[in-house]
């Protein structure tokens, strides 16, 4: 343990926060927009010489000044952040780091889940966490016939999602439907899962799964050591593919179905990378053209925009009965209010 003090940095402490940003920049890192706690280690003159941040149950934006590297300060920062996370009830912790730093964090008790060589490693503090998740999934899989998969956020579940699911289910003996567990969307995770299950209840050959902590949303994927937005999207896709390939091998999945979305930059890059990379793992990537209504593509983005503007006609055309019933219920009021308070609720 060093003699230097570690303190929380509040957003109102402009001087210290500026020093944190300067230190990160000097180490080739940006302060990630998704942080809910930042700490700094200060020397005897109150200069920032090391820093680290948290977002939910992840550790991120960790750096030590080049003048103090080799003094074990990163150990102190990680220990501080882990204790802080434990203090707020987060015991299953994850971090993202440059691949060249993964060995260091392995020495601090973190296990690598997936990596993009030369870019980013995704790690967790539970040695068997991902293995236990795979073991649970394996119990709900089969080697017989064709097993396909869809990973779906469904924010909210639309007739376009239903079309994709019905097509995939018709072409597979068993369809594994992974619903993103992370709460980083306008519609809460439990609501999204419920609407998906209610909307597809008539399809007998579906198995539903939570993605847990292992398939993450673009909204909270770390961007702090990526060159630009395209690089963030690409690295997220490649990390997702690395994780999904392990899941597919465990569950004997040989097809992944994705919906085309010509208006979305994120989906376009993501789908391109998946069609190139998934076959290398023995998984066919099936890109399904979007279902349309009156020559308009049905998408969750369009539905959110219709909610924002009060366009009931579009909602009637694009939402399955379960989604419409939810939108017309009192339960949806906070979600609708939030969407209507936003200026832009579409994907980019």
C-alpha cells in the first residue's frame, strides 16, 4: 500500500477532474462518458498521479502517471475500486482493458472472458463466472437438428422483431432467443423480456435466455481507448462475436439471425462484421430484410419516435398486441414520459 491518498472526485471539482482527464489523455485514454464514480490518487502536492472509475458493476478508465509507474499504484487503485463496488453491493465485477494489460489484471484476480487481439480484453473477477453461465445454457440445448439463435434488445418488441423470430423459428428445429439483460434502454429489461415472451408465445420451438453480463449493449460498451466511433462499434461487434462463438459451441448453435436496418450506422457495421466473422466459427449469419408497413421499415426506433410524437396510427401498424397493451397501460407512463422528454430516440 502506497503512502498516497485516494479520494473520490466529484463532478463539481473542476480542477481535479481536469487533471484526471489530462492524465488519462497522456496515457492514450479518454474519460468514458459512462462513469458513475471516479477516484484519484494524489501526491503530497495534491497532484493527480493515478485514477480509476466505475460504471455500474464495471471498472474502467484506470491509469497511472508515467512518472510513477512501477510503484504498484495501479494495485491500490483497483483495490480501492473493488472495495467501493463491494460497498454498494456489486460483487460480480467486470473490466475492460488493453490486451497488453490483461496479464497484470489476471494477477489481481480477474479472469479473461474474451479479447480482440491488440485492442481490448473483457475480464471478470469470478474465475468460473462465464463457465458457469455456459454450463447453465448447455442444460437447455440439443445436438439434434438445426439450432439457431437471435440476440434481441427489443426496445420495444415490434412486428418487425416478430417477423424475424417467426422466420428463424420456421427454418430451425430449435431457436434460442437471447434477450439483452442490461438495463440501458428506454424500456426496462423485465418489460422487454415479458413483451418478447408474450409476443412469441404461439411459437413452440423457442427457448428463452437472459444474456446476463456477457452480451452488453452498445450504450455501455467502453469507448475510452478507441480511436473513433466506428472503431468503438467494430470492437464491440468483434468482442460480441468472440463471446457468442463460445456460447454457440456450447449450445450447438449453427445459425445466427439478424435483422437488416439500412438506416442504422451501428447495425450496418455490426452486420457486416458478423457476416464476415461468424462463418469462421462455423456459424452461418442470416441477415433478414426488415418487414415494412406502407413502405416504411418497421423498427423499434420508429416506434419510439411514434411514442414521442403521439403517432397512434404508426403504433397500431408496427406493434404486436402485447406491446400495444403495455403502451396503453398505466405501467408504461414513466417510459412514455421519458421518451417524450427526449429530442432524439432513434438509432444513428
